[in-house]
C-alpha cells in the first residue's frame, strides 16, 4: 500500500443555528424542536448540515452532495 499525504481540510465557521422545518422530527426521541447549522469546506466544494434536537440534545450530520 502506498502512503499518500493529504492536506487537512479546513472548515469555515458554521452558520448560525436556524430553526428546523415544522415537519422535522428527531431521529432519537421524535421531538419536534430542533436547530441546524450548515458547515462549508474552506474550498467551497461541499456543504454538510448538523442537526441538534432541543428536546434530548441528540446531534447528527447529513452530508450534502460533493461538487
């Protein structure tokens, strides 16, 4: 196997938390109160969303399409 050194990915600061859509439900507790933040890579090639349930504190990520 060949070692290929990489360049660490730098994240731009995440966006301010936004309230989730009214149809959103937590994957863990089913709560309807949540916020999300969008994280963008420093090169702008992808966006990922981080969701947080305000009821139970569970967080999870949804990866966006890579450019």
